[in-house]
């Protein structure tokens, strides 16, 4: 039995969702405790719930992106990937990532202003990767929109 591309992508997305959920539930508390080792002791009472809440809120957009990705799989299956709906979904994903990166940057600045340097070079690198992905998706959204227009024109000429 041969699996289609959309079925393979859906299987990989499901594995990614389960592993991300497991990471949020099991690894996040350990990561918070590790990060608290870099924070002064008087800040730990404030920082523990803040870090755990921020980590949970930062992962919420990821699950929205997963849901949108399942819609991409159905479009691959029906061969309607070059459409304005797909371009709008790509733009939505890029906006979600931009907002997530803005919140992430605000958190880095907040900790830096408090005088705490909680892995700030690594966090800045992760933030830069997120912004790069968001820019790439926004660009891809424009290309898909142009391809959808060209496809509609080609369909009308036939």
C-alpha cells in the first residue's frame, strides 16, 4: 500500500504534535528549574510561575499552526494548494509567528532589564530563527497568491 504525500505529512504532524505536547508537559518544568538556577534567589518566587506561564503561552500558537497545517494536507490531497485560501493561511501563520517572536523579545528584554541574563544569546538566536521563518512564510504567501492568480488565468484560457 502506497501512502500519499498528504498522509505522510499528516502522520509526521501527528508525531510532532504528540512530542511537542509531551515536551510541554514533562520537559518544561525541568527547563524552568534550570533557568531559575541563573536567576538570583529573591527573584525565583516571581519567576517560576511567570516562566511556566510564558512557556505555555508561547507554545499555544504552535498548536494553531498545527491545525492550519492539517488543512494544507487536505489541499495537497485535492490538488488545490495554489489558491488564495492557502496564501491567506500562510500569511496567518507568519503573523502568528511574528506576534510570538514579539512576545518572546519582550520577555528577553524584561529579564535583561531586571539584570538577569537568562541564556540571552541563545534566546536571541531562537528569536532570530522565528523571525526568519515568519519572513520566509510571508514571502511564500505572496508567491502562492501570485501563483493562484496565474492558475486562475490559465484555467480561464483553456
